[in-house]
């Protein structure tokens, strides 16, 4: 979509990131998996903008973090009394975005309109301001179905479940190794000023990771993945993976509220080489801690003990909170030769202190 072109119904919309009046940030791609309203309010000192917001807030009972989120897009900084009131009204289902340079509004056709997105972030309504705008928007929001019924049929995420990838003996050994040596608090990648760094935020992720450095153990793991998982990936996804990032066992512990909030694995500047994420379960004695792909509904996915769930790193996903016990998993990323070159080039996008990629140790088919 070119700059300045209005969205067309049915088309995916451009993603953006923006600051909110409450001091946080919003990345549109993470908002997928629920209905999204983008209300382009313009200048809140104008009476029409205030009236349109008042009308929209008349449907506040419908705003719900799990179904319908609303973002008011502001074209000018509001004066302090208005700013304080808007910031106070913010919640998990309502926010106000600073778009003072118009970077968000331009690709969406400009201000003075409301655009409604479906759970896959495609435009399903584009309502310009006219005499009937408020009534039309409110009526549209009232008839929105639940997310699981948004497509009219039940959806399944494009995830592959492959049983019996790791031997049970290997699963037990890796679990025991983690229990014996422990793990370190796990962060996630975050971009700031074009540079990628690891950030710890327990509200978004709580997990303990143990990196495997022993060459012999890495060889055993690699052998079972090459023989038992790669053929299925090549057959069903038509992708010949040749590299694997991370030999790591992760633990989600109910005692500390293990979970991982919704995210994508390849949007950061230092992670664009990743093609497929793999989650191999190493045990089964736990509750919760399942995979959800919000763009495709609330269905939960879980691999059997020793089995893998494989999915595109571009898919929005989350790990639900673990409610009993501990879940152990082996969680690598797969990619190819061209992606390895991209990973090496992306060293320049890593903040100081982040580990640089040197190549070689990630080969699934070692030379010779």
C-alpha cells in the first residue's frame, strides 16, 4: 500500500508503532487476534472530535481486551486538562495514540474517519465522518461476533504437530539437567532506535532458560531433529532447513507464574533470519502453558511428550500461564543458508553487549 492511499475493505492494513498518552507504546501487529477500532479523531480541541469520542464511549461496555480494543489516533497534542482525562481513561482495551506528524493517518486515508479491523488485521469497515458516522460505527460494533466466530467457520492455525521427535530417555535427561543446573531468567528481544537488545519484563514473559554447550549432547539433539523432524517440515511446509538457532531447554514454572505474552519471533532487527519456531515438549505433567495463535482464535495447541509444534516465526502466538507444575521444552528456531547470511549482517543491528553471530555452530549438517 503506497503512502497516502486509503485502505480498501478486505485488505490487510499497514502495521505501525506509536506512543500512547499514558506513556506506553502500541505495536499494531501484536493487537491481532481481536477486533480493532482505529478512530482517527484529529484535534481533540475541536468540538466535533470531542462529540465523536463521546459517542464512541457510549459503547464502552463492548470494549474488552480479549474481543474488541479501541485506539483513538490524535493529530495534535491535547491541552493538559484533556490530556489528563484521556490518559486516565486508558485501559487494556482503550488507548490514545500520538500521531502528531501524521505517519499513521496518511496510509489510512487521513483523519476524520473510523476503521475497524478483523482479528487478522484486515479492514472490514471504513466509516468517514459524516452526519451518520457515530450511529453507523456504534451499530457495527454491536453486531461483531466473538473472535472464534469472526470468520464464520472454525479456524485452525498453520501449525504442524509432529510426535516422537525426541526419545523419552533424551526428554528425561534434559529435564533432569535443567533441574540440576537451573536456568537463568529469560528475556525477549526489543528494538529501540533501530537496535535490538534483550529485555526482562515479567509482565510479558516469565521463563528460565538453560543453554546447552556440550558438543556431544548437542550432536545427539541435532541427530534426532534431522532424522525425525526435518523431513516433516520439508514435506508439509516445503522448506529445507539447514540451520538451527539455540540449543536451549526452557522451564515455565507455576510457582512463579510462567507464561509468554503474545508476540512474533521475527519482527526485531536482530531476529529477521528466523523462519520456523519449534517447541518440543519434554514432559507432560503440568496444566496450562499451551500455545495459542490469536489470529486464528482461542484454540489451544500442545505437542505430546517428545513431540514438536512447528510454526512460522511470523505467526502471532502466546504461551498461556502455567497453572500447575513445570513445563520443560526445547525451543529452537530453524532457517537456511541465505538466512544465515542475513543473521551475520544483522550483527550490526544488535546493541552493545548482545552476543554476535559467528556462524558454523548452527549447522544441522556439519561440513564433512
